[in-house]
């Protein structure tokens, strides 16, 4: 372990256990952002998955650590507290996108630790396959779905003027995965149409199954999980014209209202992207709260339509003390 890493772990821990830390966090809340919980930790450790995936052992470890240091509460207990703040800081878990693994791998561990969570669904995908270009392209290039589709996609990328870098042939899995991560990030400069066309060239299996309504209702009935909208098609809201933007928000809101018993009055921006126009539209569709992706602690005076969150990667889930370091930095900001 490097000195820097050790320093972050130790000072983060000291912060949470000091009177300064307790005072700064008194009455405040920490909202965590997760995406996927895979069935295997080694798969989640790879750099191209690390940001959006955690493994079951790491998630179990994270939940144990959270319950020791925080009051793990439903999101609305932070946004609209009904009880006097307790001595410990509050934390709420949120999951974006509505991955099926939230039901398969995350829920049993939430149940074990009795930790509540909120899941934000891209409503067009419920009960079908998620259309996330980065997931389909990454996993196809990684070879998860076989050599033939991998070679085919490499050809298509070449035709699109994005040849695969040689580093992706590296024998070392971690290096290959890191090169893949950088390459896929570089594709963000392509247009939505180009990315769509490339996604079409990936095998169907590369589009993961989303949660279906039966799973949504079963999770809701557990009393531990609530749901909110995360766009309909997961389009980046700031890039839509007024009419499409309104349709996207309305469609996702209506789907949740029809499918859930008690949908959250909280919108969750795809990619976290929002501006004054998007926030106004979300407010006009009766959402008093919305979640972004900027980092910070929630206090009662935060902008309710761009609430800050802390992203949880596999690295952070394995070393939750790093999270207290980030909270400490966020509290000082
Ligand atoms: Zn998302």
C-alpha cells in the first residue's frame, strides 16, 4: 500500500471519528451513487469496469463499513427528514440505470445488512435489453461475447475512422483493460448516430437485460427499495430540444407512476448532465428533487434540483476508508 493511499485511509477514518467530522456532518447527508453489482469481484476489478461495477465481496464489505459509521437511511430521510438528526451522519444508497444485477446480486446483500436503497430506471428498457453503447462496445471488444463479433466490431471501428490501438493486444489483462477503457472514452467524441450504428454491430447478448416490472415490484414490496426515473431512453437531457426533452421526462415519469406503488419524487439525470433549462423542465413535471453527479455532501441548503453524490467504484468499495477521505474533502469544499 502506498503512503498516499495509507494517508488518505487514515485521515478519512480520523475525520469520521473526530468531533470536527461529527459536527460538520451533523444534520447533513451523504448520497452514494452506484451502478452495477457483478457476481464476481475479479471481473469488477478490471479498469474498464471498475468505475461502474462493484463485486459482491467488495459490496458486502462496503455495507458492513457503512452500517458501522453511518445511519443507513432511505434517500427521502435525507431530503425530507422527519426525525431529529441522530449523532451519526446519514448515508443513502442510489443505483443508476436499472441493471438486472441490482436484483440478483445487490438486493440479497442489502437485505442481509438491512440497508435501504433507491434505484433509478431508464424506463424504456424495463423488461427488455439496455441500450448503452459503452457497455456493448466495451464488452464486445473485450471478447466477452466471442472472437467473431469482436473482429467484426474492430472492422466497423476501422471503417468509422477509429482503429483499435495495438495496446489492446497486450497479454496482461489489467493493461489490456486500461487500454480498452481509454479507447472507449475516446469514442465519446462520435455523434449519437455513429455510436448507435456501432452498437447495432454488437451481438444482442452485449446488451444487458434490465430489471423487469416483476422484479421492480418484488423489490418495492420488500420495503427496502424505492424507484425513480433516470430518463426514458437514457438520452443526455441537455442535448435535447424542448419538445423531446419534455417527452423524455414525461414518458419516464408516467412509466414509473404506472408501474410502481410509490415512485420517488426525485429525478436522476442520465450522466448527471443538467442545466437551468433541464432543471426547470424537471421541476415543471412535479419533481422537487433531482440527482446530479457532482461530488459533495447534501445539506438542507443545497440546490434541490442538482443534488451532489459520491460515486462508488470497485476500488472504493474494497477500501471504504477512501470514501471518508473524499467526504472529508467534500465537507471542506
Ligand atoms: Zn445512467
